[in-house]
C-alpha cells in the first residue's frame, strides 16, 4: 500500500479514536457489510442532513453493481 494511503488511514484511525489499524479495518468492514446487506434489500445508502432533510446518496460502483444484481433476482 502506498505510504500516502497508509498515512491517510492512520489519520482517520486517530480522528475516530481507534487505537490500531486492525480496529479501523474491523469498523470499515462492519460498515461495508451493513451497506451491502441494505443495498441487496433494495435500500439506498445515504447521509441525511437532519436540519434540512436533504439526503445525499452514496455512489460507489460496486454498490451499484450489487443493486443491479439484486433487482434481477
């Protein structure tokens, strides 16, 4: 993994209060598994601004692929 990417991971872990890269990856994997489960169920993954009720959908190619596959089933 490139040094700049490792440094970015370490900054993210520190900002999130995670002690190790293992903790960071375990949390990231949990979030990814949750997103995959919901996309397979036909749900959108989004951030919601509670003040304005504005929703911003997360666009990631692999989630789009999962959604297309789930539609065909």
